[in-house]
């Protein structure tokens, strides 16, 4: 699709990424298998290269809605934990520890299908997962969806919630340190949110609805 072939190079020139990605370390059989998957994904390149975006942040912002809409606009897949689990055909329960492996396999399959880019919705969830992803595929930008009134870490009501928020903040800081994090505050008007999102990504001219 013309949209993604135009958007990729233009966006990469507009948004300058900083620093080299961190590497995934480990000598266990699981780590070795992950490195093999990372190598296969890294060696597979599609031209012209499209956008590789990550959407994180509160689901209350309707993040998934914007991820799906932008993926349709750019003609790239929207990959989420739910989609990875639904595509996995192994006859056993998929747990959170398996998500990085499923993601790398999905990215490899996408490369073989000549998918030029992708949007990851809610993946990665931890800094370790982010490092694993960086080993295999360069991410152009992480859009961090925020509600106007979010519960702070200090006011979190239980240990599990505080742990989740702390993990999220560490992930945000990981990408912020690499100049790859864009905080995006979502308001009540979906139309205005969509227009603001495209403007923030320098992609507003790709949406036909904005020409009316």
C-alpha cells in the first residue's frame, strides 16, 4: 500500500531514535531458543521498510481502537496478546512467559509474508520483554496512552496494582531514555483524539477523513 511506503521513510526521518538497543542476555536453553528466534527475525528484512510502532498505556483510553484504526490506515497488522494467543495452535494453556516467543514467531511469519511494518498493542509489558524485542526488531516509536485522571502509584489500593504500575513506569523510562517514548493524553472526543494522534505521528495527510 502506498500509505505505508510513504509513511515509513518520512516518519523515520522526522523522529530521530537515540542510542543502540539493549541486548537480551542469558545462557539457559530458553534464552538460547529466544536468541535463535531473534536472529531469524533480525535477518529478515522487508523493503520498503514500514513503521514499527508500540502502543502502551491504560486500556481505559480505548488504546486498542486507535491501534486498529491506524493499522488499517497504514495497511499493517495490529498485534496484541489476545491475537497471539488466538493464533497459537498448541494444545496447552499459554502463559505470560510465552508471549515473547509467540511475538517473535509472529514477526518472523509477518516478514516472510512481506509485511512492511506493524503496530504492537500492549506489547511489550515489561522492560525485559522490551529488550528481547529490541534484539530482534528496531522499534521506531512507543506511544504511551494516558488518561487525564490516572491512579498514582502512591494511591494504588493493593500490592498487585502497585507492582503493575511500577513495572509500567520502568518500561516507560526504558523507552524514554532512548528518546522513543511519546506521551499521548486522551480526552473525551474520539475524533479530536484521532486527529491529534495523526498529527503527533506526522501522518495527518494520510487520513482521507481529514480532507473533508
